[in-house]
């Protein structure tokens, strides 16, 4: 049956959701067909998470709208209500208990019993059947803490389909997966679709949509702007609908060539867990990318440079002068900044305001006699918020209440306030929508025009090839290639990335 023309499973009519000062959803309408994979797209803050939480029972909508599910009125007042109805949500932040077994995690709320005791034979048997449905060859008694992220993702899906699940909602399921694990996930989603399961699929990786989705819907500023078949829809059309304007390309082309002047040089850097010395240079006005497989020591290298992790030996030169970096404070003093991969855990203080976070790396700039001048702090935060187009009701907003893309901009604002000369980005656009990515890319080129040097670690090869002057390829901690822009090629980069695992 044509998935686009199949009967409706979920219908949403005129659903609105308002928070204090923010209208998150405005009269949203959506139809999801049975046995289809329906992509839900939109920029950070467009309303995707709010809509999913309403469908999943996490939020109650404002009065006036309605939903039907499986032919009956649907108004869950809790996630439990949604589960009973047949709706399961797998969130980007996985919700597994690491010290329990795979089987215990899957059946945590419904452990089979024989009298007062858990019937482990039945538990492991039923778990084995579920794991086979999601393509996992695991011992059901294995502790979850021993699994890879990809395996945990599939365990979450197995947990979701352990009940009478009719609608599975996957929120950014490939955010922490390698390309190989993502392909495996796509195969599982297709197989579940063929078994009749309906899926709502949320992703910022637009090319994934063409891999598995039958239909797509796009939210912008809390309003549903279009629902259409994936077939016949181009990426430029999707991007235009998401951001409300036409982008010339996915990656803006900057006008600043890299200088010949070296702004930073790393010589024979060694750190725990890596047997190879790392040496490279960064030019003034250059974006230097670091590519490699997960586990190739990319993040460990930049953390050692920044003093976040202890180095065994090696030298770092800034502007031709040797600097002794033993801690992040030393690195900041030397003119370096590090935008960490985990922006929530390491880059921000979530329960502080936007203004507090912006001035966090250089409080002396807004202090008098050691006391923060709150007026000066707010003025600086407003200036940078306007410059970076941070969407917030106020600079007094708690950072945890901002979207992922805006949180990333706050981290960037912090280092712009510090006026660092060398910016190190670790996965700068992970979990960020295409419009916010484009704005960040434009900002990078603006920084280069001011003579900054930028080092970027990214798992997205297209991103690195789109914005970098040069790319270093890491393979198991060793630099196996230093490629100029004219030599960029995805297959070539991947061959260098695998080189040290094969030799």
C-alpha cells in the first residue's frame, strides 16, 4: 500500500501550546499515516519538541485543539497514558539504567513473575525475541553500561516495542552514532515499518530523510508550514521552508584566504592513551578541520592542547612564543578557547542566566572592585545576543530554557566576550538545525576577517569539506593526512581515517 495514502493513525487539529511569554505552537495540524515513516523537521525552537511532548503525554495542550489516535479521541495527561494508548518516545538523551541488565531495562515496569520471584527464564526469552526484531545479538543479561551508544539506542527501541506500540517517535536518533551505525538504524526502522509500525522521525540531518521517510512536515516558529511526500522534494525546498528564506548553499563560501602567518603550532604532543606524537600548525585566518572515526583521539587531542586533560610531553607555541599550558585557565590566558562537544555539561551553567554565562570566561571586564556590574553585564550580553541573533525573551532568561542552537550561540558569545584569538570547536553544530548552522558558519568567516584562527573537530565530513581551508585526518591517534582544500574527497578522507587500523 502507498504509505502516503494509507489510513490515518494520528490526527492533530488546531493544537496550541503557550508558555509564559512564548507561544511554542500555534494552531498546528498534522496527519500521520499508518505504517509510514513521517519526518518532523524544523529549526531549533520551531516547536518540534513541544509537539512531541504533547503527543507523548509530557505536556498538556492549551484548550481548543484536539487529537485522535487509532480512530479514538486522544488526550494523554501523562507519558503513561500515551504508552497505554500505544505511543512510545525514544528521546535523544537515552533513558536507560546502566547497572541493570538489558532485559531488566526493557521490562522494568512489567517484569514477568513466578509467584513472588522474577521469572528470569521468561524474561530472557522475551528479551531475546525483541532484540532479534531490532537486529541486536546480545546476551539479555548483559549490563547496559557495557554497551556502545548504538547498541543502547537499539535497546531503547526494543523497550519501546515491548508493549503494544503503534507509534514510535525517534528524536535525533543518529546524533551520537557513526555513519555505519546510522545505516544499521535505518535498516531497523525500515524493517519495523514493513511490520506495520508507524514512526515519527526527527532529525537535523536532512539527507537521512531521503533514506527512510515517506512523508515530511516542517514547523517554523510554532506553525506548521508544509506537509508533503519526501519523493519530489529537494533539500533547498526543505531548507527554505524551515528558515523562511532562500539560502544560496548549505555552506557559505568565505572570502578570507588563510594567511601564511602561523598563529599556533603544536609540536610532539603526547598524552595518556595515545602512543603517537601529534604535530601540526594553525595559520592566522584559517579554518583547520580535524576528521577521523569515533575513538581516533580527536577530542582528546584538543583537550590536551587546552589543558583540560594532562599531557605527557610536547610544546605549544602561540604567535611564535612557547606557552606553558597546564590548565584551561592557562589556555584562556594564552588566548585560546574551547567550545566543548558537551555544551550542556561542560560549556554552560544551565541554571544561570544568558548574561551570566556570556561573561563567565572574563568576569573582570564587567567588574568593579571585584563586584559584578550587572548593568554592564546585561549590556554586553544584549550586544552579543544581537550580533549572534540569539533568540531569547531576555538576557535574564535561564540558559536551560533556550533551544540547542541558541545554547551553542551562548557558548560562542562567551568566548567572543573574552576575545580569544584561537577558537577550538568540538562538534560545533551537533544537534543544531540547518538555519542555525548556516549562521554559525557565517560567523566563523567574520571571525577570520578579524585575524582569528579556528580549529574544528567534526564527525560530519561534508561540513569539514564545506568550510575548512585544510583538514587533518586522525587514525587511532596518528595524523595520517594533511589535506589542502583542492584535495578534499570523502572517500580519500575515509581511507586515511581507517589507515592506522589496517596497517
